[in-house]
C-alpha cells in the first residue's frame, strides 16, 4: 500500500458512501495506521461512518457498504474495514468508550 492507493481509496469512500446511504452520513472518519501515517504495505484502512440512522436502520446499508469496500479492494488492493455508528451514540459514549475515544483522538475526518 502506498500514499496514492490510500488517496484513491479515500476519494472513492468520500464519493460513494454518502451517495449510497442517501445523505444519512454525518461524517466519515479514517483512524488507525492510515490516519497516523505509520501504515505498512499490509495495513488496511479503518473507517468509522457516523450516521443519523439508528442501529436498526444502519443494517439496511450493510450490503451497499460491502459492495463499496469490495470495489475499493479490487481497484487498489487495499482492504477497508468499516463500522457504521449512530452519531448520537458516538457523541454519548466517546468520553468513556475506548473504541470511540480512539476514533475521536486519532481520527481524520474525510467527509462531513
């Protein structure tokens, strides 16, 4: 994985996720090694998608999101690991839930 591949993957994420989730996306945040800049050739891209949907509504987008990350993998050879999080849940828990704290601390907002 190199910087050009990452930027190509980020551009696809920024374009396709909001379009396919019908503008329910509040933010798309990259976190982990790609956000910190210490990625290796075997790294993946970790992505948090903050949405105005509740947990039940988010599930209906799973197939669409899987198609997007599969397309990215085929085009760039980069694996994207994503999670959809209701924005209100993220805001409530980010002060004490370690996973959300990590996204907040090291995340790089690419959309929203």
